[in-house]
């Protein structure tokens, strides 16, 4: 009998989802997910932030003190799935933003 029978796509998100599954994360329960959306500058970041908030997301804009890069951080409670970054990509692309990863806190 196979211990981990759930199938995940063979890409970066699929690998992370597989790792979370192996660690015992319950995919039937909503999880607190942090998303990172990279933006080229403050003005673009504010536009992305507004678009994400208008879509009902809880987000904030921050600039890294060392690299001076701008990032929108979004905090979402959701069911984990492979299309995890798709909506954020759609909302941020018109402002030259792009999803730059996501994470889940695991006990």
C-alpha cells in the first residue's frame, strides 16, 4: 500500500504541496497562506495593493530596507490547491507585479 497516494503536478507549487501533504497538512481544512507579490516600485505596489484589496484580500505593501525592493504581502485563509497563485498573478500583472512565492505555517 502506498503511503502518499495524492498526485501533484510536477512543478514548484506541486512539489511544495506534496511536501505539505507528506507533513500531514489537512487539505480539507482551510490553511493560513502568505503570498508574496513582487512589484517594481512604490507606485506599482500601491496599484497592486488596491487591486488585491478590492478583490477582498488582506494585504500590505512593504519595502525591504536592505535591497529596497517592494513587495505586497497577502494573508489568505483558503483550501490549498494547485491554482494557488493564479488569481494574484491576474490581479498584479497589469501593474508589472508578479507572484514571488507563498508559504504555510506548519505545526
